[in-house]
């Protein structure tokens, strides 16, 4: 079981690194790999939210993974705050990164992704005590 947790922690840390790279790269790396166009952002779901849904999905997944592997860690609360802070800093830095733009809806989507994952973990912990 320890090897599985170690692997999941590694995946979490690589995912955070990947998030930082794709957030601060001047253009869309994923758009480049999928379409050959740094200016095109892919939509995971076709909604009126545009690419903000991508932010929610990625932050939800990465937060859920991190919360699951660090659920019994004494620094769990720091991880929660750290993910909120990371989402804020990465979005603010897009003011100065060429071909990137700060978007309030993206920041809200980031926060919602972390919040939904956090509340799912809290609900799990509440019902697992019973």
C-alpha cells in the first residue's frame, strides 16, 4: 500500500509541475500538441463557459488526488491553502506572460475545482467515521 501512495504522490507532484508549465507558457501547449496552434485553447467540454471548464476539471482532479494522498498528513490544511494560492498566483502571473490573459472566470473555476474536491473529501471523512 505504501508503494501505491508513493506513486500517487509522485503523480500529484508531476501534475502540479505540469499545471505550472501549461499555465505560464506563452501560448497553449495543449493547443499546439493537438492542433499545431499555440493560440488555440481546446475545450474538454463544449459549454458556454469556454475554456474555464478546463480550469475547473484540472483543479478538481489535481486537488482530489492531492487530498486523497495527503488526507492523513498533518499538513493537509496547508495543502488546501497551497492549492488556492497556486491557482491565484498562476492566474495573476498571466497578466505578464505573453499570449496569456488573466480571466476572472478562470480564477473562479480554479477555486471551485479546489472547493468541490475539498468538500467531497470532508463528506467522505464525515461518513467514514460512522
